[in-house]
C-alpha cells in the first residue's frame, strides 16, 4: 500500500492540474542546464528547487570537493536575479556583510556603503569558518529581510535567499553556527560522495583544462514567484496537517507519542519547523506534478527540515545517537495517516 493510499484524493479544482503543469514548465529545462555543470546529486538539486519555490534559506553540509559551491553558483546563474558570493573567513567583520558608514569629507557627512547582502541570492561559502559576530550579522537579514546600518534600516531585495555551504565541524577551523541562526534555515542538506558511475562522469566533464562557459539565465524571478504561489495553494488534507504537527511535537515530547527516546533529545524542533515542513511538502508535491500533498511528501522532506533543529543530549552522543538517527526512528514509529 502506498503511503498516501488511505487519504482521499479530492477532485482538483477546475484547471488545477493544468495550472501545476503550466507553472512547472521551467523545472525540467533548469534541471537539464544544472546537469551541464553538476553530475548526480539529484536529491540536493531537488532541495534547492524546493527552497527556491518557497523562498527559504538552505544550508549544504559536506566535506570539501563535493560541488556544493558549484551547485549554488549554477542555480543562481540560471535565474535572472542579482547574485553575490561571500567567502567567509575567520577575520571577517559584520560590516563586510551588511555594509558600513563612511565619512565623506567633501559633504562633511557620513554616507552608507551597502555590503554584498543587498542581492536576491547570497552564496555564503563556508559559513561556519567565520566567528559568532559575523554569524549574528546575518540573523536580521535572514529573518526580517532587512539590515540596520548605523541608525538606518534598509529593506533587502525580494526575494532574498541565503544559500550557504559549511564543512563538517570535525574539519579544521570551523565553528558551530548558533541555534538561532540554524533555525532560520528552511533546509539543511547533507551532501554525500558521488557513486562510482557518477564519479566517472565527473571525470569526463571536469578533468580538462578547457573553460566551461558560465550559466546564462533561463528563468525569471516572476516565473518562479508564480510557481511558488501555485505550489503554496496545493491541497493539504487536515490529516496530513495533523501528521506534520505530530512529527514536530514528537521531537519535543517523544514519550507522549509512543516513541521512547526522550532521554536522548535535549531540544526539539520549533514552530518554525512546522511551518517549513508544510511549505516544503507542498513544494515537493509540486515538483512531482501533483495537486495535493501526501504523507510521502512530508516524510521525504522531513529529515532536511528537522535535522538541524533537534539537539541531542550527552547521553545520546555517548550511545552513538545523532539527530538524524532519532528523527529516522520518529518517522518509522509514528503512525502515518
């Protein structure tokens, strides 16, 4: 039995299926163009598209050399929008991101010099190599879509998305991101090594000194915005809503839902995870061409929404449990509608 077979599949509103097909016409060409620069990593690409549809920030984690930066640069280059890349380093200052005030001696006054955060897409490369003050400079931008420089507040572009990469904490010169900042990321995607067949294709594509032409925009922000509006209107059954809420609440009070892992969870997911899970599940259904959200969509995206929002106890670490393994147990044991 499929995971959504017990749910009613309502007859879509007149033209709903056609609307999804029309609004998603740019998805296949975009995937094809990304494939010119990136071999495999289809799950990562799908997560990036989900974040694009719902205008959510995304964090990619993996060891160096897994094409995290390439994937984000390729995606940003294929969208007709303003894109800035920020290389995070240990000696950075908050002003290097948001901007600062500079004294103009001719006018005898201070003027604002805006930083690279003033763009639609921000590639925050190796974000966990910068100290806490720099991380906190992004908080206002990520949540409020604005920055404050001196005594002035400036709105950011719409849409505004932070596409960040980070190396695992075991890597030299890395710092853990603050919990408040992690919670602002809609998705945290763990990037793994390619398969043997994929790495052979990588060899054919990249083992050359020939320059690969940079990507050129093939889709506009208006087209993506319209697609996001269609995705956000997909049918979400009350039982699927309840399933989403129960998933998040189980990370906070697992014993209350029959999952005996309470000693291993220090902090559960916030209400922001509930909202993000519903948005991401709708976008996942949209990418699959459906007009309704199923429990399959929720389970498919749940790990990426929850893994960075669940903190484990020292006892869990001693027993070898991670947030991923505990979330997997919740997904396996919580009844599916």
